[in-house]
C-alpha cells in the first residue's frame, strides 16, 4: 500500500502526518525485522498471555490489576491453522518489538478482526508489548461506544488521543486497563482491497506523546503488518 493511500483511508489529521519518505524508511526497517524474526531459532511461547480480571460493570479491566487465574490461550479460540498462526505470531512479534525500540511507547499491540470460537465476531489480540490487557473486543455497538479499538476496527478511521483524561471527560470512547495511560494512537490495518482486518494500538503514560516523528514507525508497522496477519478462516 502506498503511504498516501493509507493516510487517506485512515483519515489522519493533516497536522499529525509525518513525511511519506520517513514512513517509507521505517517500512524498510519493518521488512528487515520481519525477515529476521522469520529466521530466528529463539522462538518464545506466544500462544498464551495473562489477562486482567474485568471490572464488575464491564467498563474496564480491574483497576487493582488483578489477573485472571488462567492465561488466555489463542489456540482455544483460533478457528484456522494453528501452525500458520504460530509462524505469523513470530514474525509480527519481531516487527512489534522493533517498533517499541524505535518509538519508546509504553504499550503496543496488534489485533485481528475475525469470527472466533466462543467469542463471535471480535477483535483478537495476537501480539503485544507491555502490561496485561483485555484479550479481545467484541465488534458490536456496545463496544464501539466504549472502546477505541472496537471503534477504529468498525469505522476504519484512525484515532489519536493527545490526552486520555480530557478525551474521557468529553465523552470519548476508551476502555482502560492501565490508569496511568495518558495518550493513545489506534490505527486500522487494511487488506489489499481496503477492508479493515485489524488494529494497531499504542499507548503512552505521557500526554501529547504521539507526534509525527513517533507516528512514522507506527504507521510503517500498520502498513506492513497486514501482509503477515494470519487468516482466521483457514
């Protein structure tokens, strides 16, 4: 996908846009990271991850950061080929970890839209860096109202929140898992045909963190990651 096409489809505000040449530079870095991850013999266990307990009202992860007694296992909900899923997780994780190094963001995750066992139509977290967070977001009107990730997945429009506290006070969608998060950038992932097939979500404990220079590597990942997303239908 051409960088300018992504800018147009995602509807990013002009003042947030980095130079296309800078994004292309980071795209080459993403491609290099993907190749390196695919050749690596040191493969971590990426199928399971801890998840927090949901608050009683279902509006947030539990504030004291209590973890569920059992880890979430992607194999339990993935309807497609698990071996292909593992290959994709390794590559996506390599790209994601490199992006964290380049940006210094406190939390970063890649999600995939699909129909999953026991979950229904949802946005499923595949790989991430940072603290425990919700494993999936149902793609329905309720979660579109209260989750940035679900809203971006359903609209295909990027959301950059300079200050979470001001955003929430104004009635904006946000599903908190870390009370210290102050800013967020949530970017749609597009297929070659322009359909939304996932989301890239980044969070920082600093307000006004997602400036054009920080967004450039994130945009590069958002453009390159769809080529490595596993297909839940296969």
